[in-house]
């Protein structure tokens, strides 16, 4: 079902909330940016916790979008079609 969701987003069948787009862009920029809240050089593997946190927030937002899409799919599947 995830592939159908990504296809719906790609074909603009499902419109993703602006906050999810902003979070996705921020996650990518924060991950590749040389500035870190918790630097890996100082704390080693513990320094990855802030990166994991940013990606975790993004995962929650994407899961929310997936649930919204599924609700829309179910709603259209239960609506009787007009014949005429």
C-alpha cells in the first residue's frame, strides 16, 4: 500500500501538507549541513541522536499523511457511484 501512496503523491492525486514538505526539506538539509546540535566528533555515536530525532519526526509526519490518504481511499471506495 505504501507504493500506491507514493504514486498518489507523485501523480498529485494526494496533496501532502506543507508542514510535511518543510519537515522533509529540513531533515535533508540538517543531515547534510556541517553544523550539528550534537556533534559526532565530540560525542561519537551519541551525536547521531539529533539526526535520528529529525528523521523520526519526518517519519511520524509521513505516517500521518499515509493515514490521511488511506482515509480518502476508503471514503471514495464506500461512496456509491451514480449511474445514468
